[in-house]
């Protein structure tokens, strides 16, 4: 505890540190649910440790987290973990997710796929992640918030997933979901 306090005191006069801390404190005050507080703290620590300015990623994640309820935060953690699995399997740079309403479902079902072929010579040592994550009540809202905050982009796939109704897609770059996972988990 004393080491952490000494580190904070040493950095207190640095403009980058002040910027990150002040922006994060604003988010803590605006957060809808206390469940997001540890993630906001990890985000701040990541930027303070790396002596990075508050950039678009920092601000996007900060705004996203402060807008979430506890249930939405849990769904976001699951969604990002799954997106990282999809991107990691086959060493893909991009992963695309879609939610659809299936007959008889009470919530949208998430579907996912990698965008692009597996690189030649890449050896996968585990089975691929499921292409269906299952029902997620907050999928539509999460997709919207991720896009609005610049963390994911509108899907532009060549066609819908098999059996899917009107699609709502989001595309993630692997580096973004990997960084988000470090903040969320």
C-alpha cells in the first residue's frame, strides 16, 4: 500500500497523470452502477502505468462503462471475452458479431465469425470457439454503445449468417477487444 501511495505522489504533478485521473473521476461520479468501478480503476491504472494521454480508446471505454447497468456490464464482459476467443483462434485481426431474434426467443441471440481465412501455416491447438454465444438481452444496446463510443464499427459483411433475420452487426479489431478485455477482466 505504501508503494502505491508513493507512486501516486510521485506522478501527481505530471500533466498526463492529472488528465487521466480527472477524466476517470468524472466517470466514477457519472457511473450508473458500482459494478463498473473496478474496470474504470483498471483503465486508469493502465494509462498511468504506461504514461499515456487519455486518447479515443480511453474516452470511449470510460463513456461506455459509465453508461452500463450491472447486468449490461456482465454481458459486455462475456461479449468481449468471446470476441477475443474468436479473434485469437486462427490469429484473426478482425471479428464480426451479429445479433438476431430467433423464433420463440425472448432475447437476441449472438452469432460470431472471424473475418478472413486462417493464415497459412497457423496451427491451432484447441477447438474453435462456438459460433453462437446464445441469448443476450442487452445485445442491441451494447452494440449501439460500442459503435457510438468508437470501439466497434458497423458490420459490412457480404451476407447474413445462415438462418438469420434482419442483421445487426458489429466489427471489432482484435487489438481493441484485447485491450478491452484487460480493462474488464
